[in-house]
C-alpha cells in the first residue's frame, strides 16, 4: 500500500516539534533553576527592583488604571530576563544565541537521550516517573488553588459553558489540536509504543483507558488553572478574561505571578516547574520514540543494529536545528514552528491515516484483524466512526483550519511575509511526504498503469506470528 508516506510525514512532524518543544521545556528548566536559587530569598519575578525591569514595571497588587503600558514583574522576567526578546528585532534580526538558554535546552536533550537510547527498556522506566509525578503535583496544586480567595469564581467560569462559541470553527480546530498534542494520535506515539505489545494484547481496553485518562487529566488540570486564574482576577480586581493568556503566557507569566503572591512561593514554584518539566519530557519522549522506532523498524540493518548511535545522531541534529530558538528572538521562531510545523499538517496527516485504513485498506479487513487479535469483531458504533464520522470530521476540520488561518501576530509583532512563506514551506514538506511516496511507489512498481494502481493499492500480506511472542503495531 502507498501509505508509508504517512509514517514519513509523522516523522517530519516530530522533528519540527522537537525543534521548538524542547526549547519550551528549556524555559521551564531556566525557571526551575531560578526558583532553586531563591530558596533563601524571594522569587526573582516578585518585585520590580531587578536590573532587567523597566520603569513601566508595576506590582500586580498595584492599580494599573491610567497606565496602559504597565507591565508586571513576572511578564518582564519572562520577556526581558529569560528570553531577552527586547534585544531582537524579530525574525529579521534574531540576535545571537543566549548561552544560558542553550545550556538549559542541551540539558533537556541529554535527559531525553538517556531515556531513549535503550528503547522501551529505558523509556519505560523513566515514564513511571514522568507520567505519575505530574498527578501528584497537580493534586497538591489543586489543594492549594481551591483555598485561594477568588478560586470559586474561577472554577465557576471554567464550568460554565458558552454554547455560542461552538459556532466558531477555531474552537473546534483548537480542541482537535489539543487532543492530538495530549493523546498523540498524529505523532506516532501510540503506534510506536503499541508495537511493543504482544499480538493478542487487548488494544480495545487500552484505547478506552488511555483516551479516558487523557480527557480526565485535562479536566483536572482545568480546575488547577482556573482556580489560580480566579485568584489572580481577585487580586488584580479584573475579570478572568482580562487575566487569562493563551500559550506560554499562561504558564510562564500568569501562573508564576500567582505563585509569587502565595505564602511559601519558592516551594510552589519549584514543584510547579518540576511538573512542567516532567510533563514536557513525557511528551517529547513519545514523539522522538516514534521516530526511532519507525526508522529502526524500517531499516533494521542500517539503523536498528546501531540504535544508540542513531538516537544520539538524531538528537544532536535536532538540537542543532533548535539552536536558533535559543536566540534573543527565538520566541518568534517557536511560535512559527508551532503553527506551521505540526499545527496545520497534523490534521491532514491524521485524516489521511484514518482514510487510508478505513477507505483504502477497508473497515472489513481492519475489523477482521481486530477479531484475530481480540477474538471478537468491533461493534457497529466503531465501524461507523471509522468509516464515516472520523475521516469526514477530520477532513472538514483541516479545510476550515486552512481557510480560517490568520496572519500571525505575537503581541504587537507582525510576522514578515517571507516568514509566512517559510512556514507554509514547512507545512508543505510534511504534507508532501504522502503524495511523493505514492508517486515513488507507482514508479518502482512493474506493469502497466492499471496493474500498477491495483498492485500498490493491494495490502501487503504477512503471516500472523504466534500470540505469545509476536509484536503488533496496530
């Protein structure tokens, strides 16, 4: 079948994600080091008395009315100390690499390497920590958050639905993207890790448990976030809409602001950024493991026999590509990669993956394979979802995401036209893997035009291995 192009597209998405996602983890490492250095003092984003602060810096408890240019200590710490983006003029002049950030990101890559170099033997042990530790921290932060003044209003805002926003296509696109990022269906994570299961493993049960835990975790995290947002709205005498930010601003500005006002702020900062790092490492393990598993399985002699060297070479390559994100203007590149790397392409890749399995390979054959593994055929609900609901829904989301795409803005910075073209080129390199592999498969297949089409559309038949020793990559 001409669908291995989907696998190469997923590898491209994971590479792009590794180029900027590990940098974001590096920011959290920077915050953690700053928090640890403040054990015997106060957090550096608590006051406006630091060398990086500007005259516009105002304590969050002070009234900001009448000064539209006022900023908070946490905002200036992130923008002027961590990123130092004021020393850059944007993508046209990003400035030199910031050594401290480059070292933080290098530390992240070292941790990732020693977690992946032995495959699931090493990653499986590390995941016990990176997967479970965040739940402990989330529960601790929730217990603290609900006791803060204003937390009730934040939680009420979180649980109150705004039905009119369902008419906005961006809400659906953001929701789908969030599921892809948190659950990982478009990053090859689930396919790579499931390939190590026994052939008769109960993948039906695993799919339900994994997706349920993922959604419940996001629901729990919402209480943690909005209880603190409600507290910040209470402290600043603002509405929650005015306090909340999207993306890195929420994690690296709003939440640190709230932590700085709490009793024992250094302790809360340390466990919060430890949680961010473990969550980030858990996610990046999955994407990079998908690349290594896919390529080592595809090229067992060239790469599979030298997995440790291959993983080292891959991570060094991605780190070198990620170095521009550690410059003073790196934040602009991070946002560009986030939107045009996995952001747009992943919807099309997941649609092609679903359509290829359900429309090209066929739901009947796929159901028969599941029956061979589980002993029973999937019900009508699942077959209907696979045949119609999922692929059509994904295709509509992809079309709307392209049509509704807006020009990028970060604060007051408008991305230059050339950078948008580069962004679309990044998306194109990912999406084009699928048709290019189809053309390649067609060209190398012998026979006339019709026979070539029939041959490449025919699934490859492999023998079913014994259930006690086999591995499956369903």
